[in-house]
């Protein structure tokens, strides 16, 4: 190594004379304060007699995190509190939960207040297992103007109300599937105070209350809840949920019902849905229409209770408001019961009361005669929460018009 470099360039040394009489230069490293930790470490690294002097070494790793007095503490932490402390985070979450609960309660009472309640139930002297709902769809034009009546092919100046759709829903108390039963509107049955007539005449004679009493008498099942909807209400509900998707095996056309649908899968709007459940342009007339009514009801309730609708407040709130505003229910029915029945209607067993003659000639015109023996077995099984025999289940399927 060349001797041109001055001795002590890498450490502090006392001034000495070189071999050529040159004075050694002082070291570059500044001397730490005496008594400091760095000074003590430096003192340990000063070369003794006969030893080579080495540069000052950093403290050992164990000293860096010792946490003892004078140990390495790392860079200084900036002032201020950390934003997401556990207590603050919990407070934010609690506030959000409280806000959601308040909004949900407000929406619940708002929707519940839109229900139209009526005194329609009649005490029965008999009981049954489970819960029975009478569901009706009337031909009421309430709320529709002449332009809308023309658009829906409903005609004008038609007084009174008749029940075009009469369904009995049995919700069992056990694990048996709910059962949705169509009661043909032309069923020839005894109506209290009016003798034998078509079933929907009970609605015309005495409204929902007389219909409830008639259904209880002919089925032997007490009606625990009632739910009814008119033409305009059905149109509004379907539009509020964004339509109902149905798959048709063939085209459906009926000018009398304002219906013109192509074959295949499609989304029906409110006007089309009403025409779909009104048309009787089939070989078996009303018996097919009843199947279409059950299919549409299931489609509506399946969409209303789907995760996509329930998780979207911009979909579920308008749908709930529209449905509640269109329904008439008994005085003991609230929103919680309607939510329960909505889920029951997602996947029920669907059928029609056993029929012996679909074209019985009567004083009231052509009517539907029930198979009394099978009907008694049918309603007895429902009353005991028993699954119906397969030979009494007709199911539901769509057909093209004749």
C-alpha cells in the first residue's frame, strides 16, 4: 500500500511525526461527546499498543432493540392519533347498525300503513292444523280511468265486483310443503242465504266476507287470513317489480283479454300479465286459466323474494309499497304475515280441487261440479298437515291459446 496516504485517516490518533518528518493529519471522523454511548463504543475500538487501528464499528444488533436506556429507538413517530383505533371503529359500526335499524323500522311501518284492512273473517266451529289463506283476484276496475280500461280491454260501466280468481293456500305447521289450491269460480256450491250458485256469486252477493263463509263451509277448513287484489293492483305490482319472466310453449292471443304474446321466454309487463291471467281461450277454458294464475302468482312472489330484489333497496321498497297499496287484507294481517306467505308461495304444491264434471248444466248456467268423495279426502289431508296423494295433485303448466 502506498505511503502517500496519511496515517490516521480512518481514526483519531495523536499527532506524530512521519518517517520523512511530515506531520500526520488529524482523522476525519468527528469525536463524539465524552461519556455518550457512541463515545464509549468508540473508546473500545481505539487501537492499543502494537494493534492496528480500525474504524469505529456500529453497536451490536442486540443493542438496537434492547429497549434499555440509551438503546436504539428507531425513527421518531409523527405526532397525532391513529385514525382506526378499535374504540373508534366500533363506534362507527354501531352507528351504521343503528341507522340501518331505524331506516328498516321506518320502512316497515310505512309499508304496513298502506295495507287496506277489512272485516272479512267469519268465526268457524271447526279447526285445522297449519294456517289457511283465502286469496282472491277480483275484476274491480277501481283506480282505472277509461283510457286504461281501453288499454287493458276491460270494457266500461261494469257495476259490482266478481272474483275471477279464488285460491286457498294451506301453510302447514310441520315440514310438509305449502299447498296452493284453485277453487274454480264456477264451482256449483251452497251459498249461505242464497241457495246453490256459482262460487264467485258469493263475492257478488256479500263481498269477501260471504265468500270466506262459503269456502269454509264447503272445504271444512277455517280461513285464518284473507288477501285480495283487483285488476289495477295486479298491473301495478308487476310493473313495480320490473315485470315477470315466463316461458311460453306457444303463442298466446286473445283480443278479448288484450293479449298477444309470442312463444318463448320473455318478461311480461303489467298489462301483459293481466291479459295472461284473464284469457280463457283454451280447450279446457277456466281450468287452464287457473293454472296460469298459479304460475303468475309464483313468478311474482319468486321475484319479490329473490336475493337480487331483497338486497337492493331501490327495488324492494317500491315493490313492497306497490304491493301493499294494492292489497286488501283481514284486520289481523300485517306486513310480517304477508312476508311469511310470500316465501310460502315461492315453491308450493299446486293443484285444483278434484272435479267430477266441468260442464254441469244448472239453473245458474254451465258450472263445475266437484268430485265430492275425493274433495273430502283432499281437504281432510290438508287439515291434518298431510301431503296430498299424487293422484290428487294436478300441478301447473302453461299452454298456448286455442
